[in-house]
C-alpha cells in the first residue's frame, strides 16, 4: 500500500483559512511576513519535520505544498531542512482553491501499481508518533479485509497531546479527541477520484467507516496565538502543564 502525506506550508490558497482577507495580495502579505515565516519555520523544524524524519517506515511520500512566490529565503530554508530526505517533496503552485489544489496534488502522486492509497494531512506545527506510517500500513491491511465492500475508510488515532510552545518550554495536556487532523488518515482504492482533502476531517465519519484507536499517544497538536483556526481561541479549554520526565521521553 502507498502512503501519502500532505503539509500546506504558508500556501496562499483561495479559501481554506479561518482568517479572512479581502484580496490574495493581503493574504500573501500576511502569510509571507518575515517574522511570521520565521516563526512557522521554527515550529516546522521543532515538531512536524522531526516526526516525519524519525518514522520507522520511510517508504512513503510527504508532500509540502508552497506558493510559487514564497520568499526565496524561506524556500531555500525548507529545501535545506529536507534535502537529505528522499521521501519529502516540495511542490510550488500559484494560488488556487484550497481543497481543489490539495486534492489534485495528492491524486498526482497516487501510484496505480498499488491496490490502495493511505492519505493523511499534517499541519506544519503538528507532529505524529514515529511509528505512525508503520501502524497505518498494518491497520489499513486489516481494514481492507473488514471493509472490502466499501470504497474507503478512515484510521483515527485519537489519543495524543495538545501542546503549547512557550518561552519556558513545551506545556501539554494528554487527551482523546476523535477526528482531529493529526494522526488521522483515510484509505482509498487507487482508482478513486476522491482524496482525504475532499472531506472535512471532523465529518469523515459521515462519509466512511472509521477505525478508532485511543490507546497510544500518536500526535502532538500545537495551540498558540498564531493559529489560523479557532484553536487560537481555544487555549483556555486545556489544562496545559510543563512536561513530566515521562512525557518528555
């Protein structure tokens, strides 16, 4: 089975943001601000990228979608950070509708010589457990047998940590949340024309069976003042605390 992951790094999509801008120029000015990009690169380098590089199974593709006019210094930084990883690919595109371009990028990399495509998305400031890809393949194999008559199904690893990066270090709360974006994947036959990006992550269970696992912490989801989504307004929902030695490990 083929595994494809997608990360949108400051891509100036048409739609796809909670924070609205009247023009694409305003959106680019916001996304490409030097201080903001520096911060996003630091988050990417601290959380997302280490988890992708540390995977116990590196037989997968991780696609990073960027704008075709991302500032050169940021583009070069991304290339330098990922240069040694053959399974990471940086793709630049002009502004297009968020779900349309994201789905097309995935479909362009589906290999029909495989029976199924396992797809996930991961924000640049989130992370997955280092066994994530390995578990996806094992659990998808069981799911393909169980749901042979279904066109698709999802794998939801629902236990993880909400984290708050601070100047004093990472604060966290362990929790179980169904259908959060990190550590969530969908399995499609390679002949399918839909991708995980054709469905809202919080509504996947309305469109396909979902196999949920909540035993092992499998993700980190970042919450900070710069989040685009409502999560920036949800900081008070969590009981963040400094990491224990066990959590640090």
